[in-house]
């Protein structure tokens, strides 16, 4: 099996929404196609991948470093013993001549190709990606359905509290039980009113998570924690800067409810430092590393295994990113759940067009690969053009 070509493009991911720290008006995303000479149904297998929302496209790193490294490598060095592309070897090839540390935007570029390679391998072996993850990393065990919640409740100047509660009611009507809203982008008193209004819709604090997007100073985060503790929320996400481990530890000492962090840490080493020094509690807190942003599913799986060695069950992971990749990892590694974005980051966010949300759960698609072809708008507007051009 050979990689014959790798194509990348930058796609817009614009949206009028905002969280506590950023708006999404200029957001872009890198989309990658890895062409191979393997055949499935008589056609060459092509794997697709992209980085995740909330960050930017990485065309320069892809074109100038990663793609040439893979295409210049001796092809046999990229294969496993069965002669199929080996994601771990390709991952190592991409990281050649990259210094340790500084896990920033190159991680998203590696992640996009890594996702595409995994898609190509699963298509070559003609099985859904979650089954491949289960076979290789989880002794064949998988979950047929996965708990899922919508990431939503963004700040939108035109929407107001009524629009927010309408949005949450819409999620309930669509089959979700747990949902998430933003905090920290308004004064605390206003956010408490927003939370109380949403609690009137979702029924119980355990059905609502809040996300401050790392936008609060530590002392303000502690005020939020104290004010929100009586609500018994599902979790308080990214209260402070993702690298301020001491602040995490302080919040964990005083806030009885779960906190959730990880989407803005992009490597195994950063993740391990969080677990070593962030004071987090393996009996309740959530880990939300983003498989597209942290050097791809290959490194994400290493993070899950590392966390397990430090006493964290795979059930404490709920990958950020709200896309099919997270769903396959959650099903194949039996994680605690995953996120989705019914209303934003389309057509990249969310699952297949025919995905059904039932009692807060969703099933991964039963097609070979990650199933991005089951999203018609994504395929027709962004993936098929890569095949043609
Ligand atoms: Mg978040």
C-alpha cells in the first residue's frame, strides 16, 4: 500500500457566535485528503481529515513540512507488518525534525493528516473506525451507543435569555438530556440569571454543564464556583487558563462539583502535567482533549492510556470537537461520551445526516472509515472537490 498524494485546503468556518474569550467570525479549518493505491469497491481508497473548531487552518505547516516528509519517506517504512498504512509510523514520520515542547498549531496540522490516515486504514480494512480502535486498543470491546451532549448556549447579542432557553428546549425536543452553555462572557449576576433560566428548561443541574472557555481570572473563577455550587451542575468547564495548573488545583479544593478541562492542551506531556499538577479528581472531573487538535487520534489514544496509568478511567474522557472522530474514539475506547454541535460549526460539526439522538445517546455510523461521506453538505462542498482537484 502506498500514499500516492496528499491534498489540503483551508475552508471557512465562520459564525456570528462568541464565547467568553473569542468570536468565530474569521475562523478557518484545514481539510486534508490522503490518496492511496489501495482499492475498495474497485476505487482507490482516500482518507479524509480536518482539524477542529475554535482554531485556524494550518496550510503552511502542512505544505512546507508534513506532506513533503510523508511523500519523501521510503514507502515501506510507513507500513505495518500486514502491508497496510501504519498510523503510528506515519505520525513519527511527520514529527521528524520537530523539537519537543511548544505544542501549538503544528499539533492541528499533524492531527488533520493523522485523522485522514486512520480513515484510510479503516476504509482499506472495510470496517467502521470505532471497530478498528476497539480491536487495536481496547481488546475488541466497544460501546454501540455513546452519551452525547450539544455544545451550545453561546453569547449572541440578538438572542437574549429567551433565545437561549428556546435553544435549550430545542435540544431537549431533539433527544438530548445533557446540554452545555457558555458563561464568563457576562457579569456573574447576569450569568446566574442565564443559568437559572436554562435550569427551568433542562430540569436538573445534572443536565447542564457550563463552559467559561478559560476566560476567567482565578479569583473570578472562584466566585463563579461558589455561586454555582448549589446548582449541582454536570460540570464547570475551563474555568481558568488551561496552563494555570495551580489555579485548577485551588478550584478543585473548594468546588465540590466536577470541573472539565483539556481541549486547549495539545500533547501527551501537557496532559500528563495537568493530571500531575492540576489537583484534579479522578472520581468526578472530566478530561476533554480534542483528538483533532492534540496531534490526532494516535496521540489522543496515548493520552487516554497515560491517564489510565495515573488512575483515570477511560470513562472520565469526553473528547472536545463535536465531530465523527470523537464519536468513533468514544465508542471504540469506551469513553464517557462526546460533544456535538447541532447548530454551529457546520458542516464539519456533528455526526452523519441520519444520526438519531435518543435519550441523550448516539450510535456511530456503520460504514467503513469515519463516515464523513454520510454528511452530504460536508462531502459535496469540501471533500469531493479535493477528489476532483
Ligand atoms: Mg469548551
